[in-house]
């Protein structure tokens, strides 16, 4: 059973799985080699020390491995660390990824099912086929189901990409008929495909970070390549349609300073951009408020990317009528 | 019966109402004074000339008056003009404003009714009362029903403000439940109130333009004053709630360079900003395409404010499969 | 008698008033509860500990209360803290606000008197009446006399708003006649009213910070509401004049990225903007230099908001003629 | 006697001085050469034609020469032109420059005298000497007295540089004592020297335009060179003082995007920047309003450089109390 | 033989090839239909009129066709037009493209040969193979040889893309060894591939303009797709190398506001960006100066994209020593 | 012999030269005065303590002096410090500057010789003379040989300015003939002179920092003054040529936000800007990678000024073909 780092108590035995985030060696005062580890899971990080059988253990695992650790929690200079007695590399099949990274609160299989159902609504045969080539690609599906949508800003947890994608598709269904002349097939295809490149932009099996590909090319370019790869497999896919779909992907960030070298030029691209931006921002704020709202405060801490703080607009229903902001009142006026 | 300027034909008699857009006098070669007019209606502009009874007629109307004109259409240097025999000022009650300015294609009374019904959904008694103070204000209502939402960019026609306001309220109803924790009362109040200041920012009884107030203060400040004016009439309106509502108005443009000195800081303000921006832009593009899409082209002309052109993403359904863009093909490759 | 935190010495008794900035509880090694306080005054902050009668004392005061503390200064891990024997909440009437916050070096009553005299020079009866409605409003006056002009940038001390307002009014008197055609009444009214909203934008009775209203609406919007509130009390106040006065307030930051959604569009608004900007910046630099000029240096530290350092341009009178900057001289060149 | 172009009437004889702005030759239908001229003065431009003695006349003057023209005003295709009978180059000594370019309305000698008197207030011997080296330089003085301060934006007329310089110096005298710790000598020297480079940045003897030097280096660099040139002539001028003075010149535009590669870093430089900016803008607006305020309008046309229009804030004194903006009022509400 | 439009003279017969740029019909005063054409070639445009056999001719060609025209040049309202007697569509094989568009002054085949030789220097087998897949693709080659590099800014003529590509490759050879540690293979591959997408971004067989693909996706995305298409054909092409090469293409504009969503992150990408930017700008200036340098002037007209004018820095060798800029000299100083 | 701070070991004697970076006094627990020093050299910093003869030693040296220190390395709270027994000020002639600051890896005399040879290629007699006036100025030469090119960004070591200058001159020789019409004399003069002002902008004899002059005026203005100073010594130097040369210096940063108040307006200025920018950036990246590339990583840390990280594009030659990025692969797909 997984014991989380936040649950470990001084002087208790530890027997659980962790991710090796750092690994280095040191010298004791007596000149013996020991191993310094940083062990992590979803709940935090803890130091580990291996004092015995150092060489044997050292060869049996590396940084970024999952390991099965047996040892004891001791306190050193006021901080807990694990004095490791046994350590053993375990394959990914033996662990539960969501023990190590934050994960969507929604059910992944349910979300995927909903998305597949929505994609059934696409009538155009070429777009319909394009989407199903993704659904038939198990290699893709496995990654799409767990990928996060970003490292920091929004849907930054396992399954976040799927959650965000489904959310946009649902928003499309709610909004497309509000205006005349918008093509539902394009909007659905665009919403489902717009962030696919993120399965390669981020790495999320050992740590939540950006991959080399992601940093050098970005998810927009990676996504367009993935789409082109599938389009080649659709016989007679109209070239003009391919251009319009790729334009939806390329332009969905809205403008160059936000990462899209082309502005949205079709009505569908304009709507997709707004829905994507709104969904990312609202989720981003809600995730941020979960951890960055000081207890009892109505103001969040400062959000670096959004360059502002946020205010909790609840509680006014209980306010007394015409309440005065008392603090600035001079005494004699009360 | 109104005869529109576009319908006037050479050598026919003219008997209709027009708006006097310019009025000046000239000298004939014989040294007689005549009047040069520019007459307008919704369909365009035409020159007018008064050669007889010049002084009498000249005193009877001014620029920006509506007039009843009788005369004859003649051609001068290849252009039609009206040789005016009789001209008479008429009050606004005698004319139909929508003959002179473009007007929403939707039914104004229906839209207003829908908006009133939506505002019934506001449960909070203070917000409910605030909205109804506007609905009970006939002076306000009369202007709200015909005001445009802007001069150029979007909903730039009589009734445009009401159309845009209703559209945002409907979008709120479609989207608010997509996220947890958003307050419907605030969103509905914000959507209904956000652009009210435009009834004073623009002048639209003689020409569609910005008023002095509009240019010096803007619709956001004007709107907050209008709301404050009503809030004073609601007994015990909570001050904190008033602040939150005004923040919705103040921040709905999203950031300083778009006219909002404060960014949206509450979740409701964030959603309102995105829905407003999306609605304004999509309507703006659709209005633009009506007049700025060259016949047979898939590309609009250049839109100065949006700094781009737009592309019509229809027609690809009929495209032959895998159509090649033929134009760049060298002959020998065909 | 107030003993300031900077004056407290190890092992001496302490008997003075402080502001409770933080309050939390901890557990001793023996499992007893104690209270951890952060106590502050104008001169700094000091830790406080309550080891006895913890529950009784804990209920008798809260964070942001002023308290009367008796105890002893002891050293813990190299830092002074007060071991509190007695603590008692005191009302605001028992303390001197300026013991807890920095305060203008000028005499507040003298400054107010000067400002009232200047406002006598306003000849237009409507503007004259408008200003005097503020002077007759004791509730307003009490706050106006102590409000700071900002938290960080300039006049960031009790009385700073009054000092800044008077300074602008005096600058107006010095400069208005330098150009033809500027209206003194408008300039004086604008200078006196331009920052009034700051009395609500900032809170300054318990801590110097921005209020909820201030963060959500800003002093410009708050100020315009305050002015509109008084204008309603002036019979027959001309609407065009009200618009011009509000424009002075709205535009005084000069452009959107500095917080004014409208640029100054009248000559008076242009001059008011420059004088306000100059006064804020010069005061801001002078305040900054008081604390951020390393001893013996001619260069200040880096000013984050202004994004630069400042140089003291004095001392050159004593420089020897044609002094060479010696440091870069190679030895053989000397 | 100078006859201005605006005064010329059809069929009258012309005998006056003009500036040759363009000069080219054409062929008559009969194959004869004639000369086409564009002649200008302060009041406008007129075409000129020379049909006789073409070769002789053509060799006797060039473009940008002042000429004495005798001829007759005739009408050709609805426009006046001068049929030239005699034309003769005249030296600059024979003409009055202000007949050809707009000129300050103030007395140049009076302004210069005032500026010299102000420069007497500079106490520091080095700065005092520096300024007087300019006053003793006749070559400099002659140009300084007539140079404009810019081509378009402000003080864009002969004598404008002197007028602007004196204005800044007077503003310094009015404002410097408002703050403690500002050095009057530096402020006066800075105000007098800050724009001197404009005597070379602009050319203004034949046309009001930027010189090659002006376009390639700009008046700030040119001015610093002029000051350095004089500083070399002041024995023992302290190097640190020279740096501070040059910094005043270099930084007076305030920031890089306005042309100053260094921000103002001393208090004197900060004040000089604000006074210069205010003076340039107020004069610029006033000049603009003289020509760009449509008759009877309270709104100027659009000012390209300032990117806005301006509003005339006068006339409200005469407004009826509580005047309503009538135009938006629905009929039934009146 | 091609007769160019600029060579056509009044009353002469015309027998030549043109491009039909516009085609519409009109009614004569007698109510007969006629055709209005705009005919173009490299040298300009001319109106054409077809008065006879209108229906027959009208069906035989369309806008954007090349046509063989026989007719006569007549003058109408001061402008030449061709009264067409015979008109016949001709295929592209019958015309010389460079008669209709400006073309590089260099020899296309020589340039291509040089580029092929340079690409031989690429040692890495994967990159070597990648490049040669392009050289072996005749369909690609035919377009690459004639494509322009842009519509307006630089190398805006047939063959311009090849000329620019070769230029960058040569610059790489001249500069790469100036720094240690730069990889020549990457730099050569990057320089040759960086703008390939322009063969589809622009259309240049009937008019020099941007294609739909070009406007919706841009040459960077189009180029990456072309490269990916060839990479698929190289067995075992290393994925990391593919990423690095694509990054060179993606980042070569340097930053987001110039069209690259990723900044150059490798040393090779940094150098490629600078060489490309320098080459584009220098060619762009030189092309601009050819047409926008007023005769006898040292200053070009204003270049909208570069937002500046350019100065010809020649001629100073012949200047007299210490020449004074005479124009600003007052008379008495000469 | 110099012992570097990084080489000092606990309990060993120290006898070497250091730079005094800080100097202050403290009180021992017994109430005796001691001196606290921060001693530095090229390899780092170390604390020093003087416990004996404090007053005598204290008077014999100051901060920023070079000193000869004898003492012993002891450990205090885990950090090495020198317990100083003897300390003595030494003149600059006794030390080797490069022991205290990082220095170019190239041979300074060789670089200077190369630069002199290149300057021989300048044919224009005025430019040739101008350059040689610098070479004949020993005072200049001594500083030019050791000045760094910047504090942080590039060539930030002794000799860096010379290295950068030579690099640009060599780049000019490699690139100038690539385009027609560029003047080699101007380009060589521009490359050699463009950054000369840095010898005064930075101070680099006691610490590597910006001088007062450098901060207040900047190297561009300082450089133009230095050039003007030499130009005065060249008889009959053409004024137009002087303007063109100064424009090269003034504009070499490319645009206002990068520090050049004028954009490059001549072809030579455009090329000089690109070569300078490329050289600074590539050197800057390479210097940065030396210290900011985590071992074993292909990604540098974040570069604040360039606002990005850099990627090492080597190692792909050894990659297995078509290597998959394994980390994101789900287990079942492997």
C-alpha cells in the first residue's frame, strides 16, 4: 500500500513506492561513501540516506526510477529523512502514476467516452474519418488519456488535456448555434484536435516538464504534424479542408505574442480561440485559488503569469445591508 | 411613402423625407444665391439644389433637420441631384428613424421581452430590484431600445445595443453552469448592465456618432454612474455587492489597453469579459463581411480595427477530393 | 509613553502600545499552548510570546488590534523578542496613529487651511459650491486629512494625499498664467479633486494597504462617484461642466497603460496631468532616496516601479577643476 | 512691396518676391520649350509659366532661389497661375524671411534679451561661462534667433526655438523652488541648452525641413557636440559637471521610445523633462487648434502624432443650468 | 515579339501578349454591350475595349488568362487604351513568364547549380539525403526556380527565393568558422531549407500574391510540412535531428512578433536568424532604392514596412574638405 | 606567487595578493575591535579577519586596494576564512590584473596587431588618419587593450572590447563584398570605432562595473565625443563624412528600445548593426553556456537578458536512427 510522504512520521518504519528525483553520493566523516536521495510522490519530497551496501544498491536504480523503499523515518537537523535499509527498482506497471502526480478529479474513461460520442456528431466524412484515426490509435490514446494540458497554467495534472479537450467540445456544442453560419463539423474537429500536440510537448511519466521537442517546436507545430500524419491516411482528403483545419490549430492562441503566428481568420477559428482562452483561464484561476488563497482571505496571492490577483466574489449575500467599510471611519463619525 | 435615395431615377419627381446632412449657399454665374444641400437616408446620399425662394426656404430648416422635399431628379456632370421645389422641416414624430439609419434585423419588442424574462431569473433581491429600476424607467427604456452598440465595430445599427445585451445574457445562460462556483445572479446582472452607458456615449437621433460625454468619459464611466444612480434608490443595497457589480462593468474590456483600467478579478468578471469579447468580434466580423467581401472572393478586404482580413471557410464540402492548388503548378507537371 | 521597537534593549522591561500584525498559537515541547505575536509600530516589528494565561489573553484581542503590552525583552536565537506578561486591547482613541505609520513632516492643519484658501479663488459659482460641499463634509475631511497618496510610490505616509493635493494646487497657481487660454477655475477644481478617491482606495487605520474597493475599482472611479455625489447637491449644476470636471479626474494619469481610459483632451487636463505626474515622481524619488541611497554613494539602489536608479547631482561645486576620473587610468599614464 | 499669393486676383498684374519651390520644363503643342514653376510664400503656392526668353531666364535662377517676378495672373482650368514676363534671382538680403515662413508672434529681440537676463542668474562660474560663450558667438546667435523648434509638432515657426527655450527657462524659475534640493544653476543651464542642437537639425532658410545631419544624428547628439565644443573653451571645466549637464540634454525626452537613450536620473533632469514635455505639448495643441478646429466645433480634427482629438473646454459658463443633452431625448420624454 | 505596355504609342497597331487582370462588360449609349479589360505585363497596365463580336470573344478567355491581342492604341480622355480587334487565349507554354513579372537579374540555372554544389558539403548522411530528396523532386524544383521570396519586402521577383536561399548558404560558408562550435551541416541544411515553404505561400503564375494556404498557414508551417514529408522518405532519420532541423525553420524569424513562435535556441539557429534578417533587409533596401530614390536625392522616400527612409552614403569622397552646410548660414557670416 | 582563493585549504598558511572588496569593523565578545574583510580574486571571495594590531593595519589600506596578505585559513561555521597576521597595500604595478578579473583567452598584442593591419586597408585619407590618431594615442591604447565589452552580456572580461572589435572588423572583411555597393572604408571605420566609448563607460581596474559617465551618458555618446575629438585633429575632415561616421556609431544598436536613438539609415549602418548584434549574441551565449549549462544537460539555465534558455545542438550524430523519445511511451506500447 502506498504511504504518502506527508503521512510519514518520525521513528516509524517506511515501506512504500517513491520516485527518485535526485541521487548523489557523499562521504561520511569516517570516509565512507553513502547515497543521498531525494524521494518524491504526489504529496511532497523527502530526503533519503543509504548507509549500507551502498555500491550494490547504487547500481540497481537511477534517478527518475520508481523504487520500492524499506527503511525508517528519522529526524536530522529538524527535518525528517528516510534511513533506507532496502531499495529496489520497480517497473511502471507496478505503480499507480496518479500516486506520483496530481490527477484530474474526473473519471478518465467517462471523459473519453463522452468525447468519442461528441465526435460522432461530425458529419463530414473526411473530418469524421480523421478523428477516428486518432481514436483507433492505441499508442496515441494511452498518452492522450493521461497527458496534462500544461505544466503551470491550467489543467496541470494527469488527464488534464483530456479534461480540457472535452470541455472545449462541450462549450462548442453549447455556443455554436448562437450565431448563424458557423460550421459545427469544423468547430468540433478544431476543439478536439487543437491541443493534441501537448502529448509530446510535455513529459509526464517521470516528471511533469516540457520535452525537448516541446521546447524547440511547441505543441502547435507538433499537433499540426500529428494531424498531417493522419490526413495522409484518409484517401482523397480535400487539401482546402486540410488547410482550414490546420489553420484552426495554428491560430487558436489568438495572436503572435500568445504563440500563434497567424490570427484566427475564419469565424470558427475566432470562436475556438475565445472558448479555449476562457476555459484555460477559468480552470487556471480555479486551480490557483485551491492553493494560493490564504485562509480566510478574499484575495488570492499574486499570479505571475496572469500578472494579477483574484478576488472571491462570494459572501456578499450574507452582508448586512448598506454595510460601511468600517476601518477607515474616524472614531468621531461612528 | 418614403422613397429611398437609391431608388431615385433621373427625370422623375421626388416627394419624400430626408435628413439634411449639409447645407451651404453658393452664387450662380448670374450672381444669384442658391442653396446646396446634402440629403441623406439609410440608403445613401444625394445632392440637392434650391434655386427659388432661397431665403424663405433657408430660414425654415437647418442642418440635421428632417425635411419633406418635393422636387425633380436631374443629372449634373454625370451625377443625380434633386432640384428642390418645396422643402419643409418635419418633427421626429413624423418620420421613421429606421428609414434613416441601419437597424437591427430582429424585432426590438421581442428582444426586450426576452431580456426582461431573463432578468426574472435573478434571485438576489438587491440585484433583482436594481435591474427592475431600469425596466421601470421609461426614459431609459426608450433610448435603450434604439441605441446602437458602437459606431463602427459591432452591432453598429439601431437596436444593436439591445441585441448585443440580450446575446450576452443568453450566452451566460448557456455557459455559466459549465464551471462550478460561478454566480448566475452576478453574471446576469453584469451581462445586462455592462454596456448601458452606450445610450449616452453615442448620439443616434440625427447621426450615428459619439457624444461629447462619450468622447470625454466613455460608456464604462457613464454606465457606472447610471448604475450608482439606481443603486441609491434600492434601500439597503449592500456596499460590497455594489462594488462587485461595478467591477464587472469596469473590467469587462479585459485590460487597460482595451479600455478597462482594472483587469477582471472575479470569475464572473473573467467569463463576462470573454463572452462580451467573443460576441462583439463575431458580430463585428459578420457585419463587415456583409459589405466588405468582394463578390466571388473568399477573402474580405482589410479590417482596420482588427488589423487583418477574414476568410470564408465554406465551400470545401463541394471540393473535389485532394484538390490541388492548380495555379502554381508548372505546365509540365500537370 | 510610547517606546518604539527600535529603542527596545535586551533584558529591559517593555511597557508600551503596539499594533498586532500577526497572531497564532504554538505548542511547547511540553505540549502547552503559547501565543506567537508579531507586534509593530512605525519603527519596525518585533516578535512577542505569551506563555501564561494564554487562553484568557487570547480572547481579549485580535490581529489588527492596538494593544497595551507589558513584558520583558529577551534574546532568542540572536533576535530580540518580548516575553509578554500582560496584554490588553486599546481603542483607537487611546493611541496616536502617527506612532504606527509614517506621517507627513508638514503640519496637516496648516496645509488644509492653505488648500481652503486656494479654493476661495475659484470664481465659478458651481465649482465653488462643489468644492465647499467637500470642505463642509466632516466625515470626508477627517479621512482626507490623514489619507496617504499611495502605498509605495509617492507621498506614502499619513497626510500624504493632502500634501500632494496642496502641492498640485500651488503648482497650478504658479503655472496656469504661463499660457493663454487656460481656465483657472477648472485647473484648481481639477487639482483639488483629482485624487480624492484615494481616501477609499487605501486603508490606513490598521495597516497601509489597498482596500477591496480600491483594488476592484481604483481611486479614479471612486473619485468620480464622490464628485457626482456632491454635484447632485448643487442645484442646477450644468451637465457639460460636470462632464468637463469628471474628464479632468478620469484622464489625469495621461494614458490607458497608466490607468486613464481616456487621454487628456482639454488644455486644462493636459496641464493637470503633467503637474500631477511631475509632483508624484519628484516626491517619489525624494522619498526613495531617503531610504535607498547607500551611505557615501551618489547612486541610489534600483527603483522597481521606475525601473531605474537615481543619481545625486550635487557635490560637483567642490570638485577640482577638470578632475580626471582616476580609476581607469593606467599607472604609466599618470 | 510683398504681395502675398492669397491676395493675387485673376487678370491683375503681379510684381512681388517669391520662393521657387519647383522648376521644370515642358513642351508646348507647337514644340516650344516653356518653364513650369511652383512659386511659394507664407500664404500658399501658385503655378508660374514662362513662355518667352525661356533659356535666358532658365539660367538665371534655380529651385530654392528667391526671385523677383513680374507677370499677370491668369486662370487655367479653373486655377490661377502667373504668366511670367520677367524673373530675377534676389539675394537673401533683399527679402524678409518671415514673408516666406510662419514666424513667432513674439518679439525676437525681446525674447533674447529676457533669456540673457535669466542666464545672469546662473551663479556657478563654469556654467555661467559656458552659457556666455554661446551668447558671444554671433554665428550661433543669428541662427538661434530664427530657428524653429520643430517641423510639425510644436513651435514650428521662425523664432520658435527661442520662444520654447525662453518658455522653459521661465517655467524653471516658477517651479524650481517648489521642491527642496533642486539646483537652479543646473536647471537654468539645462533649460537653455536642451534643444540647441535644433539650429542644425532643421534647415529653415529655404524650406522648413530636417537637414541631413538632423536626420542622421538628431538634435540631442548635435547639441551635446555643440556644448562639448564650448566646454573645451572654459578653462578647468569640471568633468563631473560636464557629464551632469550633458545628461540633462541626453535625457530630456524622458525615455528611449521618445528619443532619449538614457532616462532622467537626476532630480533636475526629471523636472526639465516634465517642463519641456508640457511646454511642447501645450504649444503644439494650441498651434494645432488654430488651424484644425472646424468652425463652430468644440472638437479639433484628429492629431496624428498625438493620436487623439482635442476638446475646447470653454463656453460652459454660459450654459443654462442642468442643461440636458437634448439630441438623444426621445420625443415623448420631452 | 512581345511589345511592352510602356512602349505602346498612340495610333499605332498593337500585336502582343498580355495578362487579363480585369474583365467586365458595359453598355454603350446605344445600348450595345462592350467589354472592358485591364491588360497587364511587367511594364504596366493598359485599358482594353472590345466593341465587336463581344459575345464570341467574351466566352473565349477569362480573367487571369494570358491572351494574344491585336488592336490599335487610341487615346480616350487623355489616356491610352487598346481598341481590340482580335483576342485569343494562349497557354502558359506560349509565353515567357518574365515578360509579365519582374525577374532576378542573375542566371537561375547557375544559381541552382551553385546551391547543389554547396549542398554537397553537407557530410551528415541523413541531412545530405534530405537535401537531395528535394533536388530529385522535379515538381518541387520547377517551382523553387521561379518562386519569389516575398510580395513586397525583399527578393520580390521571379527567382528571388532561389537567389535569397543561395545568398544565405554563401553567407553561412563565409561566417560559420568565425566562431567555434557551430555545426556546418546544420547551418547549410537550415539555410537551404529555411524558406522553402514560400513556393506554396505565394502564387506567382498569374499574379504575385499570397495563396490561401500562405495566408492561413504561412511559409514556416508549410515548410516544416514539406521537410517532414521528405524526412519520412529517409530511412532511420534520427528524431532528435529532425527536431533540431525543424527548430531552425520555425525560429528563423527570431521572435514571436516577427512570426516565429519559438526564439532561436541553438547557436546555429541564432546565426541563421541574423544572416537571414541581414540578407532580407539589405536586398529589400536595395530593391526599394531602385524605385523610391527621387532623382538627385540622397534620401529615399518613406518605407512603410521598415518605418523609415534610407540615406545614400556615397559621394562624400568628392566633397570639399570641411564643407560647411551652407544653407543655414546667415548672410553676414559668409 | 599568486594563490587563488579556490585553492586555499583549511589549516594551511596563506601568502598572496587579494583585492579588498569590503572592509568593516566589529566588536568581539570581550569588547575588542576587529576587522572584517571580504577578499577577492578571479576565482572567488573569502572572508578575512584581523584580530591584532587592528588600528595600525586599518589605516594602511582601504576598500578597493590590492593587498598582500599573510595569514592562516581556518574554518568558522563551516566556511573558510583567513585569519590575517599581516596585511599591506600594494600598488597596481605589483599585481597582475588578470589574476583578479576574468580575461580574454586570446593574446591581446596579437589581436591589436591584427586590428592595426586591418585598419591599413582603409583607403580614404581622412578615415585612415582618424583611425591612426587612435592608434597613436597611448593613453587610449592602454585602456582599449584591457577594457571589457560589457559587464554581463558578452565579452565580459578584460580584453573583451578588443576581441569584439577585431571580431566585427573580420566579419566585415568576410561579408562586405557579398553585396554590391557597400563601402569598405566606412564599414571598417565603423566596426573599429563603434564601441570605443566603452573604455569610459565601464570601470575595470578595481571592479567590473559601470562608471558614472557610463550610466549617465552611455558608450554611444561617449564614443561620438571621442571620435569628434580626433576628427578635430584631422585637417579638412569633410563634415558630411563625419556625420556619416557618427551615424554608424549612433545607430549600431538598431533601434531606440535597444539604445540607438536613430535607426541605421545607410547600407553600411544596416550591415554593421547586424554583424555587431550577431557577434555580441553568439559570444554572449557561449560565455553563458560555460557557466550555466548544468552538467550532463542539453539545456542551459534561464538567461535573464535574452529571456530564454539555450539548447546544445550536438550529440545527434551519435543518436541511433529514428530513436524514439522513450519516456512518454506507455508500457504496453513498448
